[in-house]
């Protein structure tokens, strides 16, 4: 599985990085970025991060 962020819509709230730091982090420009693959161990947290995104810019793909 992999995560994709539409950075053009990201508001930089940091929620995804707080929920799943193994996959998401905040870049120097203040927007979220994907930094890792989704592993079986991080799958639930990555999905929670995507569902919690207030602007719905995170997609999880198989």
C-alpha cells in the first residue's frame, strides 16, 4: 500500500504526521509529505490519518 497527498490542497495542520509519523511528516514548506511506505504495522494508523484529514487530500492505494 502507498499513501498519496494532494499537496495543493494541504492546509498544514499536521494531523496526519501526529497520527502516523512512520508514513507522514511535515516538510520544510509547512505541508505534509509522504516519507515511508505503508507497512502492515502502520496500515491502520495511515488509514486513520487519511480519514482524519480535514481537507481530505490523503489517498491510500493498494
